[in-house]
C-alpha cells in the first residue's frame, strides 16, 4: 500500500488517509462503527455477510466497505435510514436459523452476533419456516461444534487455510443447506483452536472449557505463553483461584500475535490447578527414603545447612522455562552465595554460538509477515514455533514472499515453499559451510543436491529487494550456527536488509541465555558439583547424572525424573501465579502477570532462591518486590539497560532488547571443524521422503501438557469416537483405547440426533 496521503470525507468530516487503505478499516479508525462478520483484517476478503454497507457518492447502490479501497475525494456515508434498513434486514436473515439461546451459549456475553443485533437488529421476525436445527457435537477432543449457530462468515475456513495451511475445516453443501464441517466428520489437524477464536458466534467451542462458567464471571489477566519461544500474548480467564480458559490477548487488547494461538498455549493449561501439584516442601532425610512434608522454615534451614557442608562446591542449574527474574536470581546465588561460576541452563541447545556471533539484528514477527524472502535451514516451526510458521505462511500466501527451505525432511511447511532444497540426512552442516564459505562440487555431493539448486538459491537472494530473513535452530551444530550467524551480514546490500531469527525450543530460551552470561555446559556443571540447586527439571538422561550427588535441591511444580534424585523438593509457583518476564525469540521482553494466588504452599522461584540465600547470610535486597529483581537484572545486563516494568506495560508496542552485533569475526577454527565433520559425511545417502505426521512434536506429552486429559488422546492418534454427540473422553481411555462399557451406554443417547448426524446405532 502506498504511503501517499489522500483526502476522503466520512459523514461530512474530512480526513487524510493513506491511498489504497481499506475503507472499513479507515472508518473504524476514525471512530465510525461499521458492523461486519465475515471481514477480518489480513485475511482474504469474503464479502458475504453484507453488514458493512455504506453509501459512496457517485456509486449507484450501497457498497460493502470491506471491498472498497480509498481514493482521493471519496465521499462516504456510514449512517442513514437507507443503510440502517439494509443492515436490519441482513440481521433478520442471519437470525432466520440461529437459535436465540444466548443464556446457555458459551459465547453469550462476548458474541459478536449478539452485540451487532442489539445495535442493528430488528424486533420483527418474519421467517416462519422450520429452522435448520442440528445437535451440538464434537469435531475433535478439544473442538466442539453447534452447527445451528453458524452464520457462514467463513472466518474459520480462512484462518485454517491462510494461517495454518491445513484446510481441515470447510463449507459443505449448497444454499440453505450449507454447513461448516470437516473431512470425514473429524478434525485431523494441529488442533490450534484458532477457528474457535475467530468464530463470531457460539458455533465452534472450546472442548476443555465449555459449560464451565460464563465469560463475564471470569477475571481476565494479560500474560505470555509458557510453552513456545514465540512469546504469544494470552488472556487468562480465572475465577475463584481456578484458571478456566486461555484465549488470545487480541480478544481484549491488541497483541503481537493477534488472535492466533496454538494448541498448547490455548488448551494446555490443565497443569496450573492440577491435583498432582507439589503441595508443601518435601525432605528426603535418608538415601532411598521417602520425601516427607515439612514447613517452609524447616526446609530452608535444612537446605542452608547442607549447602554450608558442601564447602562452596555448589552448582546451580536453571530451566529455560523460568522467568528472567528467577534465572537471574539463580545466577546471583551461584556467584554471590556459592562464590562460583559453576552455573548452567537446562535447555535443548546452547544459544551462545548464535548470539555471540550476531552480524545482523533479530527480526520481529511482523517483519517475517512482510518479508520479501525467507530462508529456513532445518527446524520445524509448524510444530515448535507455531506463530513463526503462521507468519511465514501468510508472508507467502498474502504477501507474495519467496520461501526457501533447506531440510533433510519434507516438512509440511515445504508445501508453501518457493524452493525446497532436499538434502541428505544430517547434512545441514554442509549447507552451512556452503552458504557461509563457498560452494563446490564436493559439498553439493555431501548434501545430495545439484549445484543448480545452490545457484538458484543465491540468485533468489541476489534479486531480493527488502527484508531477507534467515532462520535456523538446533538441527545445526554449534559451529554451524556460529558461522551462519556471523556470515549473514555478507548478503546485505543497499536495497536488501538481512535479519536473523533463531528457533529455540522453550518459552524463555533467549532470556535464559541473556541472564546466564558466562554459563558453563550443563554436563560440566552436573559433573563438577557436589551439591546442586536446580530451578525446574532436567531431561531424563541428565537427571540420571544426579544419582551420586551429596545433596540436590529442586524447585518444581510436580514430581519428575529430576525430583526422584532430590533430597529436598520446594513447591514452585506456575507462570499463572507469579509476576515476571519472558524474552521471546525476536528479543521482545514481555510481562508474565500473576493471575491467581499460588496454589497450596507454592512460592515464586526467585523468592525461594532469595530465601535460601538470606538463610546463608546474603540478602539480595529485593524486599519481595519483583520490580526490584527486574531493575537489578536490567542494571547488570547491557541488552536490558534502562528497562523498567512501566516500559513493558503495553505489549501492543513491545520492547525489543538490543543484543550486541558482533561484526565480522575470525571463525576459521569453527570452519575447520565444520569441514572436518563434513568430510565424514557419506557421498551418497538415502533421503527421507516421508512427511512427518501433524502433531508428532506438538502433541508430545510433557510434564505440563500431560495434565490436560485431551492431550493424551491427541498424542495417541486422535481416535474418532462412534458417537460425536458425547465427549471423546467418555468413550476413550487416555491411551486411546475404547471404553467398551461407556460406548455401549452412549449408543443409547440421542437416537433422533444420531440419525440426523448419520451415526449408526
């Protein structure tokens, strides 16, 4: 769209707007309310609901404002008797089959149809024909459907196509018989739930929340997703100390991810109030003994005494899932209390090679959406960084961007790729060497690609004018990441800006790397420490290294493989019970806000660490104020310099920390290591030709996701029940096997409804 300003007149008021701006957006921005159901900014136009009608001078009839772009001198009327009559008529059509069951509908109180009809509806109902009625049913373990409430705005089908690239839900039949449905009657997709989020009525419903409470009874708290490194903004709905649901922040306040969330961010909150949460501090008084509940005072005193006995040989480990404040405090414990540099981060990869060799800035997700060319090297964003993947798909689908994917596996995102360079298994390091150093026939042979494919890639980059974004993750070795991060700047030109985008696994992987500057490899810390203070948990393999330690303290929500080796377990608060910050993969620092009081006797991780430190004679001077913790970390870490909580209060304008740009560095050692590794690769290899199944990583059961029962069904193949009218959890065990007795009972439920759904007895 041009930045040229033109003049338009709306309701006899003159405004300057950008030429080509969409009329409905301009009217709303200028304070003139225009009703619409099918229109959704940044989605393909539908223009089917006919509610956004306006009168434009010199046009013969009313126009849909969602399809009109502004031109100079345009004169628009948004309110008149003529327009109101047309809108009321459309409202009457929309209610022809829609049941007036607002008191029992889950969307009652936040339903767009309800709100619009109050303003533009009519008290007269002239349609006396029989309504198209249909019973409420399930489309998956977590998506329910009440088809009679559908107004065919097709928002759900468009987000499924444009945001997710799945086309799992679509309109079927024709005319008055048109319904929104799924192939085979069952959703086999990534279960993102975005169709629920954008639905303006109660047609699509959250199967983990439905009928629990009323929307207006919930307290809404804006926070940040605890799963993905994308840092999606969420709104947590709570009541009486219980978290009932999570929706995207944009339903209430504009956030960086709009109304987009993935399956874990939206539905995986069952762990917060789960009955298995650790309730009190626990001490194992003898090796092999049981963990015994004790008071906080007794636990802190016991821990301090044991650490004193360890002769300052105390190691500290922080999970990349903790807040910046918790991780920073754990580092302070290591350096100021234990007097040691023996600290590490428990993460899927070490981000130091990437950030220590940055040659260009990090991109934002908005810049991904509007990029001209995107190069993905390895990784699987559609499974692990879902909002990044959504922005990539829309950049191609709606923005015309060129997407180049270099991978040893034909991932689903390759369907949207302009060029897919299919390399041999485990040969991405060879591509890093090709990209950063120089291409040659030997490297092409190791990759299993032709030189022409490399030449086409370089040609596309050379022709790019605008933003060129390079993204990669832990599929590459540390040396490859360092070389790629430092070589990225070589491709910049006067008309081309280069940006980098890391693909870390956890919600605060970037923040953990920032907080723990100077950290050591996790294996070294576990090996060289007699006693350990661990915030969060380790992987099962790393947890086994705790077997012969003198003393282990773990701050956790649940008993895990790590707590099995702990001498003391201290109940930690979840992200919904504490204040703090996460730093996402674009460098945005975002608030985590306390939604409910800590359950049982849980405490925030930074408070627990501070209490142990104080018992050992070191006061961090936080005075139990999380703002003081953030001030301390911002004063110490240069990328966060000058930041305070007030700067972070509005996530619609997020703050991006400024990671140091390293400039061109001598990485000959890393290049030599890469060359040595590449030489070991076979000249010929059998390529992977199978596209991974949807959800093979996304649905993986973890300590947190396993506490939401529906995730078990998804992880075990998402079985389709015999009776769609009854919850799948009633018909299946958590391992996906049928519950024979219960299925027999539900077979007798709703015979007439089952006939309507064509479900056999």
